[in-house]
């Protein structure tokens, strides 16, 4: 049968894909290189912390609990699921949603060639992800169990085998995922609610797991590594096929659970499963790809329909409504702002509980007010930093703000009201949830009503201060770097600036409250603070917050017209 | 209606004077064309007079209101259609037009009548309740024009308004420009379409390298009308006799090349697609 795929064209398309992603015609300056290096260092630091965490987990499984094979099964289980999810996301994004599909179809290339070129990229991406994800964990396992050199080669082999399966699974899952995305594409409220549930769920699960690990480290009789729990893990992981096959293939012989025949059998199982999944992936993708991208191109312009009445609204109300819709109808913006603001009370509560457990155990209950104020300000900062793109987000429509017969003060005030109100309600709920728990027996009365009222007051002042400061920063340095759909390409430097400022206040305020609750502070004959009596400290922090509020409001509103006029578009 | 005096604009971090001492005045009821090559200073002038860009010196008055000293009242009397037809694409067409109508305090009854009339005029009835993100290039341009006209501005400013529009819509906009001016309002627009300017405008200004080089009547002045192209080519420094004659002849004659004659069996040669 004559093949209609030209390898030369596939190579050209693949090169084009790589160039469009990583190529540049600009000569990058020193600033750019420094920022790239800083990003790489940040990535490495996070990666190192994760590996360190894995090392301790491996030690717990291998040395304390003697669950070597179970640990390997768990590694396969967790990493392969994560890799499959990432692979599905990459395939959806590159194969089905990439805007270049429409352009490529105009060239004299077939759909199969486009599919093949993009699949090569996705496959290589998947291999790299699998290596980054699995290799350090396997190496950690090898180091903890004193594995011979040969095992390390086996780890590489098993990672390659795992990458084949996860790629095939990604291809199979991508088609229904695209269909689901198309169904929910214009259901903004549903997407927002789902996002809030997922954000809260993932965050709470993560913190609960972390809390259990800490509990175990303190007392091995309790928590998720108690004798009772270990029996349950063993039962689960011993039946966790096909992940157990991978674990046995890696170290079955060394751990004495498998002979040579058993090893060959496990390899055969994995080979057959990989082959079956790959064939299924091939048939599903080759049949669905062309139809799906054509549907995507045809329905790419399908958008929300909504009937409204032609009715006059006051200027401030119409500006507020417009701003709210622009946030709600963008997945990125509603996630960054509305989802974070809605999820904050739950996230703060759990984060605070974990920090309180750690802090109380190590230094005592007196640390609670300090930790609470620090955690709340950190989350305020994350939510409020969205305001630092208030002008940049106007993008190509910025001219509208200059042309409309509404003063710049009113326009900025409207945005300020929207951001402040949402963040203020979020902080109120956060303080209510935290206060109800910690001022009652449920939270061992770790906080007094005075503590909670003061923390709430200071937090609300900081919400307003950080919001106005964020907006002032964006008026000073807006970047109208928007993508085709009019959304900001990525978070700009203003967000980074505001995160640094907010975290500084979080740490400073938290540290002051923590320290003064342990060490009495005396000025002359006046005792400013003692344990459980932080009234004066709260007053000082309130005064500092009010000064910050006055400064940031001035930075935003004084000579606003002149500064706004200077913004070039 | 619009009075620009000694307008000068220099972009920050640039040595070049983008707009250099430009002065002109627009009368009520006229359509004024603003011509110039790309980069001549047309869009910068328009951005200054709409309040988008601050300027270094000079004054701009719209209906007697200074754009710097009294910007709200000045802007209240103006409607602007940008060249890139950028609009809030997350909104529906109706939401966007209502949003703009609110900004200009257009009462409910009046906007209902105008939205209905414009939607019919621009054939946008079916699309009004859909998100603008799904609109075509021409539909976005039409929604921009609808929004700019929703408050019936005394001064209607358009930057390259006909780009990307279908012939029907172009004709509708031209008709609407004339209707708008007939009510005593003024239209100021920039264009590269000399033929359209010649037929539509009462007066025209030609800018080159940031300077207003010529301003002359077209209405009632047949000589100016006849020489508009030559004047434009001469002022913008692109005049070359041979090229101009080519341009002039292209304007008056058919330019399509002759089709190759297909003698013999059409099925053997002409109708078959190329194998290459």
C-alpha cells in the first residue's frame, strides 16, 4: 500500500513546531538571561525540596515499615497517574487546541503528517516529564536500599516503558477530554464552581497528607503509618495491578519475590498491555484527530449567547458589570481571582491548622495569633495581586478607557471597589471560619475574641492597602502583552512585585505578633505586651496598616489623571 | 466643531516629531478626509484629538470644549471608531453597545430605537446576543461603528473605517455618514482610498512626515477633485510620472489580463487540474 506520509514534510513540520516554541530572532539581553537563570534556580530549588521529601518518604517505607516492593508499587502508581494526566493535557493542548491547526491545514500537508509531527513532540515531551518525575524517586529508592549499579539501568528501562503506557493513555483520554472541554467551554459559572471545588480538594488533600506525615514523624504509633494502616496499604498495593508488575520488574529479583520465569512473565504482561493500549491509542487518535480539529476550527468561534434588555444603567454600575463579566468569562482570570477568593477561607483554615500543629508542638500555643495573621496576609496577597494587572488586562481595548467620557478617577475607583469588595468578603469569611474554630473548644481556644477581631481588622486594612498599591503599580508600569483572545499572555512583573511586598508584610506582622507573645515587650515602665495580652501590639500594627493604607491610597489617587494620561497605548 | 491649533506630538524616547504644528478647523455638516501615507502622522493626530494620547503643545477643541481642560464634555460630543476595531470580546454585541450607551447616558427608549435601527442597517440582528469573540472581522468593525454612533455624536471620528468591510456595509456606512452630516454633525475620517475621499469629502487635508502640507476643498471644486491623486503623490514624495500615469490609467481602464485562448478539446487541457 502506498503511504501518503512524507517523512521530509513531517520533519519540516516538527522543526517548525520546535522553532515556534523555542526559537527566537531577537538577541536576548543580560536582563533576560538573568531572569532565565533565576527561573531555573527557582525550579531547581523546588525540585530539590521535592526530592528531599521523597527521600524521607522512602526512608519511612523502606527502613521503618519494611515495605520495599509496596513503595515501588506506590511510586509506579503515583508517577504514572501524574504522567498520564500531564500527557493528556499536553496532547489536548498541542494536538487538538493549538491555534496553528487552521494555518497548517492550508499548507499542502496531510492531516496525518500534522498528527505525526505533533505526536513526536508530545511523545518526547512525555519522555522528559517521565524522567523528571520518576528518575529522582527511583534513584532515591536505590540509594536508600543500597541497590547495585545494574538496578539503576533497570530504572531507566522501566521509565521508558512507563512513558509508552502513559503516552498511549494520554492519547486515549485526550479525545473525550476535548469533547468535555467543548461542552463546558461557555459555562462559566459551572467551570468556576468546579475550579473552586478542585482547588480546595487538591489543597486540602495535600495538607491532610502532609499533616499525617508530620504526625507519623512525631509518633509512629499514630497517623498514616500506624500498624493498622500499614496492613491496609499492603493489601491495597499487593493488588495494585498493573503498577505492581513495574515494581516487580525493577526489583523483584533483588527483593526475592520473583524468579527469572516470573520476571519474564511480568515483562510479557507489560509488553502486551503497552501494545494493546498503543494500538487502541493509534486507532482512536487517527480516527478522531482530523474530525476533532476540523470540529474545533468550525466551532472555535462558537461562543456564549445571552439575551439582555436594552436598559440604561448608572455609569459606575455599568463599569462594574463590564469588569465582572470580563473576569468571569475568562477561565484564567476567574481562576486567578474569583476561585482564589472563594477558596481562600478553606485554604487558610487548613493551612493555619497545619502550621498551628507544627508551631504549637515545637514552641507552644502562644504562636497561634502570629501564625494566623501571617497565613491570612499571605492568602490576601495572592488574591489581591490580581489587581496588579488591572490596566494591563485592558489590552487592545485600553483606548476605550481614554475615549470614554468618564473621568479616570471614576474608572479606577470602580475597579478598586470591585477588587476590594471581593477580597474584603473573602477575608471576612476567612476570619469567621478561623475564628469560630479557634475561639471555641474545637480549636482548644487557641485564639481569643480580641485576637480574632484585631486580626480581622488589620487584614481588612491590608486588603484595601495592597489592592490600591497593586493598581498604582500597574498604572505606573502596564504591559499590554495580550494573546489572540485578548487575555494577558502571562503574569507580568507587577504581580511579582506585589507578591514580594505582600509576603514581606505577612512575615513582618506574623513575626512581630509571634515574638511579642513569647517575650514581654516593655518601653520604659509601660508593659506593651505579655503572653495572651497583645492589645497594644495589635494597636501598633493597626497604626502601621493605616499608614500603609494612607500611603497606598495616595499612590493610587493623587495626581491620577496626570499619571493615567501618560500611559502609552 | 473641531478646532486643532499648533498640535505637536513627540513620542517619549524618540527624536522624531510625530505631529508637527498641525492646525485645522472642521465646520458643522462637513465630511473631512485626512490623508497621508503610513506613518505620516494621521493616527497619532486622531489619537491626540480623541484623548488617547497626551500631546506636547497646541490645543484641541471639540464643540468648544478643550480636550485637556474639559475632557469629559469634549468626549461626550465625539464618537470614535479605531482602525483595529478592538472591543471587549467577552461581552455580547448587545452588552457592549449598551455598555457604551450607558457611558454616554443614552436613555432607554432612545437606545432601544437606535440599537434596533443600527442592527437592521448593519445586518447584525442575529448576532447581537452572541459574544463578540465569535464575530468576523467585518462584524467587529460594524459593532464598533454602532457603539460610536449610539449617542449620535456631533463629531464622528473614524480611523480607516472601510477596511475589511463588505461592499454592502461600506455603502451603508457612506450613506450613514452623509445622513449624519445632513443633521449638522461632522465626520472626520482617515483613509487610503483616494477614490472614496474624492467622492465623499467636502474638504481634505494631506499630512506628510507629521506636517499638514495641504488642505483644500473638494466640494464644488472640480479641479481639486481631478487632481487629488496627483497632489497626493506629489505631496507624499512618491510622484513619479510613469507610476502616476500607470495609476491613473488603472483607475480608468480594465486591468484584468486576457484569458489564454483554449482551442481544441477543453477536457484535455483546460479543465484538468495540474498534476504538479
